C-alpha cells in the first residue's frame, strides 16, 4: 500500500504527546501544521534540529502555523531530552508537543519510517520526514530526508510562505524564490482573469514560444 503522500488526509490518530493525549485532527484544527519526525531522542542531529525548530516557533506562530514533533521514544525520554535541546540552542523553548511512538505504529501510518536505519536495539526508526498539513488536514508538502541529513529550517520557513501565498492567491513561487520577491501567476488563470485578480499589474516574459505563460506579479 503506498504511504501517506501529497493530497492525502492525515488520519485522525489518537496520540500520546508531551502535552497529553490528543486526537491528531483536534490539534491540527484549521491551521497549517508542520508535523515532523526524527530518528531518536538523545541523538546529535535531532538535538540541533529540534532546537532550531523551537527557536523558530514564534515565526511559525506569527504565520498561523503550528508545530508537532514525533519520535519512537517514550514520554519520559522526550521530557528529559527537551532539557538538552533547550540547553544546546540558547533562547529556545520547546513549546510544541512531541508525539511518543514507542510501538512504532504512528510512523507507519504517517509514512515516516526510515527503511535503513535501526536504533541500538535493532528497531526501525523514523526518517526525518516533515509533512506540512493544510487547514483541510491534507498533506500540502512533504520532505523525506534520511537520518544522516539534517533539515534546513530556513527552507521550511520559505516553503510555508510559498504554500500560504499559493493558498491565498492563484500564484506559484519560482526557482529560489524568497518571501517578498515576485511570484508567478498560475497557468490556469487567463490574461483577462489576471487583469482582474492582480490590479497591481503583471509582467509577461517574452519567450521564443510566444505562449505568454511566464507572468510575474507582486502579492503581499
Ligand atoms: C542523529 O540525530 O544525529 C542521528 C540519528 C540516527 C542516525 C544518525 C544520526
């Protein structure tokens, strides 16, 4: 069976977290949520990643984005480890919940299992998976990194901005786009519609095909 992927609804699982037991859909609510797994507590790359996520939490919250971590350790381990995370990244406070999945059930249902890496007891561990879930509880974007490669939190922030722009306007973000830069108008929008939708105007790039499909505009 193919795993959870873009466009799929996140299953409404009951999860044990550092903030108590909850139903996933209740936590997701109507916000964007970053649901991210990591191979294990008290491991080096994960400690750096979760600290950075905590340091960026306010920036995500300002954009209306919630965070939720997951690894296959128990709650006691998570709570002990949080002290290390906060000590390693000065100024970080881990305010987001971390799911405890010691039986490795949730990682399978969320397509977060790492095929190669095992923990010291030979158990399967989660990959560095990161799903950005939309207000409709569907997966809008996924990263799937192996245990050996830490994620780039600036890239996570950047793609959140891109997803929000695309959900608010009929636009997409071009290569290497950064917040504040021009966006492109979706190909499904005709020039006539674009004139109404983007009264600030747009610029069509003159390409050899003369098809007029590369149109830049600026949206706030
Ligand atoms: C880490 O977080 O450093 C890590 C975890 C599992 C395998 C490799 C690295």
